[in-house]
């Protein structure tokens, strides 16, 4: 297949331009005014505008935030949100209080900030692999329309995407490359093999009893404690933290880049970027989305979805979106911390019942180290019932330095050991805490009150820490 220039979404290109502008003009240090409504924390729309140095205007129920190259629109009483024309769905509707409209703090942190400042949310990551999941397969044919089975079409699109990914110089990994049935646990197990430099695209198709339904939509996992897009506002929400939630910010950044690219290329109806707790999205530890690029049941879209040329068009647009996502992730934090110490090495693989690990802490640039200013924070995590993550219920780890007094004077490296061990499970523990196995650890190295370095034994696991210490964007 001849290589062609990637299709670049003008919508996402505009968002990237706005990101560059925001990087040059740091957010304001305005104070957040908070308001608790129905047990949830909200922030005032005016404060959001001040923080991002954006102009703010209200016209009845319509809200508009704008700056050079970036426009955000919202509607009071609605979950719908538009960023440079791309449609998103908030977890909670915008509401109005006596002092003005307010936006949920969850949506500010997990959607708005993640979309307009994706590279500020994490350390740099080099994307190396794209895991491509073709929905259905084998004994699960999916829907059937116009003589085509969904399982065959998703696989055809997945294979076209794999070729496009290969042309980008990345490694494509097909979860299934034949007519096979795999349950969500098997698909997740295949996706979770390897290092952190990966993302997952699951290809599914839409179907409706109404033949007029049409368009594309993209799904990311809802943050813990927030509803899915189609949940009622007052419905009981799932507060479990799933493995997929470690990548909340990256999930929505990936959804933005891919969805806007496909929408711009295909010119299909934009049904928006939505949230759903699909089994596969809950179980993977890499940034992941589910893309539905059309309705099999729609006469015109169904015909296009059976066309190999359209498969390649979708694949080229998805690949372009992945490229934009990779670029944003490669930038990482705009201001890396000044280091006096770093974690030079970590050995010791977790097992189901715990881990014994050794760390090498190395001085950077010959700095003089005061041992009293060194702090090590070690977090253990369990995998609960095969898909949730939680802080381990093992005893706190015993940390043992190999030197009697580690001071980095005799050697540039000092070594330490730590160990987690889960208690022997019994029926009572399982009833109280779920079926658990030790999953991994995260180590944060602090010197003189400043974060110096961090390491995790599982890909991306360090990104799960914010669930246990949430904060506003800063």
C-alpha cells in the first residue's frame, strides 16, 4: 500500500495551537472559589476563565470562553461542551448559583484541563506501540446489516489501521488478527503486556433500529465517582477506581485527537466524545478509547463501512490522531524539576502475594546531599476482583538502607530494600476487601520537600496516585 500524507484534523490542529499559546502564557494564579452542590464540588465559570487567561461571556444559558486559537462553549443545564467545535459530554451538567454559573471540579480537572493542556499532566512518554482491538469475533458476530457481519468489518478496519501505524514507524499489535472470540479479560491481558509506551484503540460499530441514526462517536472511561454519559444525573454512580482510570487524563486526550481527526476526514455527523464503563476500557493500564465510526444500520453509512477504501480513510484519520496524541505526550511536563537525586535502578518483580524490591538512589551532578532532607514515599497497590485498583491492604513496607548512614559521600549510589506481603486470604477478608492480588508499587523520591523522581513497577501505575490525593489544576 503506497504511503500517503496523514490526514490532519484542522480542529485538533487548532487545539494544539492553543496549547502552544497557553504554554507561553502560564495560567493565572487566581483563587478557586468552590461551591458544594448535591455533594459535589463546583467552581465558578469566571474563575475558570481567569485561571486560563480566557475571555468569558454569558448570553442567557450559553457560556463562551475564548483566547487566541481556542474557544470553549457550554450551556447551563446541559452536559454538552464544545472545544473548538469538537463535541464532548461533561460528567455533570453546568448549573447556576446566585453568584453565577458553576462547572464541576471533576470536569475541570478530568476533561477540560486534560484536553487543553495534555502535556502538562504527566512526565514525557515516547509512544512505541498501538494496540488495536477489533470488537466481536468468532462466536460473537455482532450485528449484521446489508449482508455484512460486524465482526468482519471491525477486523478489516483494524488491519487497515495496523498498516497505517506501521508506516508511522510504530509497532501495531492486533488483539485478534483472525475470526476469534476473546472475552474482555483475554483482550485486556494481551493489551497489558509491555512497557508504558502504548495506547489502545478499540474499533466497534453502531447499530440502531432507526435507519436514520448516523454519525461517529468515541468513548473513554469515566473517572471514578462520575456517571457515564447516559446515566441520569441523580443515579448512583460507580466509585470504584479501575485499572483504566490511571490514564484518565491521557484517555480523554487520545479521544480528542482521534475523534476530531476522524470527524474532519469523514465529514460524518459528530455524535461527540462520551464516557462509558465498557469492560475492556476498565481493565487496561494504557491510554484507551473505543471508536464507533458509523452505523451499520444506516443505508449510506452501512454501504461505506463495507468499502475497503473507507476502511483506509478511517485508518489514516485514526493514525493522524494517534500521531498528534504522541506528540503531546512526548512533550510531557513543561518545567521538569531541578534534580539533586534520581532513582537509577529498581529490581524486584511483583508476585500475587507481594514484592521484595531493591532501589538504587543516585546523586545528580555531584550535589551535596543532606540525609535529613531525603524522603521516600512507597505506595503498594492491589488488583481487586480482576479490574479495580486500590491501595494495598498489606502492612506498610519496611524500608532498609544498605548503608548504615546513606549520605552519598563515599559512593554516588545508595541502595535500599523494601517489601510488601499480603496477608493469607480467608473468606472474611475476601468478603470485606474483595478478591485481591498484589499488583505493583509506586515510589516517589522527595528531597527538601520537592519531588525528584518516581518509578512504578507496572506501566503507568504512578498516574493512579491522583485518585488518592485529588487536586485542582495548577
